[in-house]
């Protein structure tokens, strides 16, 4: 029995402030797991139960910023039996140094940190050593489980200095520890089942490659359970009679559960919404009953830590819920021009960047806090100047950036973001003969410099934001253009913004709040559907897949008044053409690539990542919406 957390991205405090239906924090998860352990221990069959973390626990909230000073103490308090790393844990040297501190997070995890293909340069920079451990053997009542941990292959410039992600194929063919471990698998195996923590899609080609290798080495009857992630969906697939793959959501919106017979297979799974009531109901307990002492202590610790970071500092007021496309438009049309480009010492400033995985989460109506900005912009970057460039060359650079072989991420459909000054008198279009001071973010600088070099365009690189970063530009923008009204943002619901009388006591109640969570109930022993395991089927429920638009639409007006929107209408139209055209191309190409790679999906695929219709709310836990059914663990094996 495996309880799964994946792609939490530091949302350890839960979503309760904006989305009450997803109100569970790590303390609640700890209580749930400890109560589940107690139930399992009372069974005569003495089943085993394990808690695993499948990586990407950094970057998402103020707690997960680089380096994760405040997050490590929370993670250390979770009794994970096995942990692997996602790409977000290996991209920043400061974060790696923090987690590797003596007596720190990696030391606390010890042998439980499994990184089968993530390597770190030794002191001599010649030898590559596992960042964690190559594998782990979990010994339980039902037998021995071999745990491996694999991360998909990163491009050379994606990981921090000294970190190498070895090709999975190289590991399973060339590395001695792997071949020795499986040498006697068919005849006298050291383990009864294999669990692969795989930070990759539920049916990634690397999952297929690994399963094929296991079948070759261990035969058709070795049980293999893949715990997958990275794509931020809920999905389960039976790969064959003795293997399955499960991915359990993102941002602590889901607790995954899978069980199997160690020597037979017979898989069952469930996705439990990260809601206190549902967690309690899945245990046949009330909310008051399921809390444990350790869980309550951890919840209190998270709340204190969150307050200590300054997460609650009020910055402004948002008039509506801004989705990813809203925020991209705001960023390129408003934030960068008003907070940076219009004020840079040179004239004719322009910014180019890739928009892949740029916006982390929606911005919600009402009070905007410091943590809200961190959830929107989970990774921060310096602003850099690449020199003076003719308009015709800017266009050439953009064309190259959009080509497949120029993309930052393989098999992605990066959109190219363009931001220009919004001063009156500035041309709304790129003029071929005009020279522009070209800016970008530090994450894209090396890629764009390479393009400029290949095109023969002269460049000069320097940091220009004078200690301020891209996230600082967002903070400045919110404070200056979405000002706090001093009264919990009630003035945003008043037609005149309280300007006529200054009295907010009679302003209407906001209509933008999330529906309240259901009241606690005392479930019966058979309160929900039992688990049914499909044969060879794939079931997906997505939450706006990583780095891509969810296709959500919101009809509320902009929070900016007409006199605040200084961008000319023609400039706005140009930006919307770039983004909307990019968005449409993105949806079509993304659908085509995924369908081509995974033909078994067919036309009935329920994958909101590729949908242009509004998906269910992230916090929707009503039965049947996108797989968010009333939970019932069903069995322990």
C-alpha cells in the first residue's frame, strides 16, 4: 500500500485561503497517514504501507523559493519511506547546497533519498557520484520491495553546475550497480516487487523502456509499480497484468493511493482530494477524530513558519481571478513596461523571453499578498541587457526562438513573449530600421545570445535591473496599479471604488469568493464508491498541466482603469496577436504530439491540458467532476 505525494511545489500549507475545498496541509496529511498506519496494523494479514514523495517539492510558494530556508524543516517532519527528486530540485546551486548542509534535509533522508540517474561531480570534478542513493530495499511483512528513482533527461543548461542527469538507457545498460542488482532476478531475486519513483509522465517512453528492461531481466510475473509525476495530472494506467502507473496531481491538491499484491499484481488505486473532510471520510472517521498529535504540531509549525516569511504582507487588491493568459498579458503589456522598460535610461526598450512554465498559479480576487506573487511567479530571474539591436534583427531572433531546434525544452511548444515600452509616441510595431535596447531574463540569456551569435548579431551582456528582479517588477506593479484600499479590498466591489464618499460599509458583498467547504459529516462504513481497477485503461484528470495554459476563461473586467492602461490600442492588439496566435498553435501542436506519442488515448481523451473549454475549478470536490469522486480506499492488500 503506497500513499503518494508528487509535485507539491512547496504548497505544504494547502490552498485554504483561496480554495477552501483544498484545505489540507502537510499536518493533515501526516495525521491521515498515521491513522492509516494504525488501521493497517490492526489487520490480521499485516499488510505493508509506505509514504513516498515523487519530487518537485520546490518552487511554488514563498516557502519553496531558492534556497528553501523555511521549507526544509517542514519536509524533515514528514515520515517519507522513499523520496526522489524532480527537475526543480536540481536547477539551483544555492538550493542544492542548502539541502546538502551537514545535518540538513538530505542527511535526514539518508538512504531514503533515491536518485538512480541524478549524479553530482566529486571534489575532483572527474567522478560522478549519486546525489542520493542508487536504490533502496524496503523490507516489510509482505516481502521486500526494490525502490528506484528516475528523473527524465534534462538538457545541458537546465541543471545546476555539477549536476548531471544520466540517460535512463545508459543506466540500465552500462552501469554496474544496476546490472548486478538484477543479475539473478529470474532465478533468485532479492526482492518481491519493484516500485519506480519516476518523475515523468504516466506513460512516458522512459516508463515503457524501464518496464521492457524489467521484463527482460525478471520475467513477466515481477510486479512493477511506477509512481509518476511532472505533468501535473491525475492519471492511472495498467501497463500489463503485473504492472501499473499512477500520477497523483500537483500542488497538494491530491493524495494518491495504490495497492497491489507483491507477487500477483491485482492493482487498486484512488485519488483523494486534499480536503480534511475527505481525508477523514476515507478513514471512516470524523474530522475531529482523525487528527493526531504530530499532525496538529506540524500544522502549527507550518502556520508559524508561513507567518515568519512575510507571506501575508499585503500588496494590493485584485478585482477578479486572473488565469494564466490574463497574467501573461498583464506581464508583457503592463508589468514590464510600467515597472521597467519605460524607466530604463535608454530609449526604445524591448524585452524578449520564452514563456514556457512561466506562470505558476492563478491570482485570486481580493487581497493580494506577498505569497500570492510567489505563487504566480514561483521562480525569479534577473533582467539582463543583450545590447542595441536593429528592429529587423529583433524579428529574426524571434523567428529563431520559435523554431523546434531552438526551444529550451525538448518536445515543447514554447511561446515567445514580447514586451515593449508603452510611452506615447513610441511605435506599436517593431520598426525594422529603428535600434532597440534588447532585454531578456537570465533564464533565457544564454539561449538568445547563442541565436544572436549564429545570426551574426553583435551582443553585450549585462545585468541592468540594479538589484531588482522580475518578481520585484510584479510587486512594484501591484503596489502602484492595484493599490490596497485599506479595508480588505471591499472597494473593488463598489461601482465608484468608494471614491465618492470613502465609505465602504455599504459596498456589496464580493461575488468572487470560492464556495465554502462542506460541513463535517460522520460517514458510515460504506459512504462512497469502492475502487474499481480498469483493465488496460487510462484515466486522466488534469489541473492545467505544467507550464501550459489551462484554457480557463473569465469574463470579469480588467482591474486597470482606462486612464491607467497607458499601452496604445494598436500595441495591445499586437501583443494579443502574438499571445493568442501562440496559444492556438500551442494547443493544436501539443494535442497532436501527445496523441501521436500515445495513440491509445483516442478521441475520447479527458485531458484538460489540451482543452480550450473551461475546466472544473481546482477546488471542485463534488462527486464525479474530473475524477474527484468521494474517496474510499477500498482495501488493503
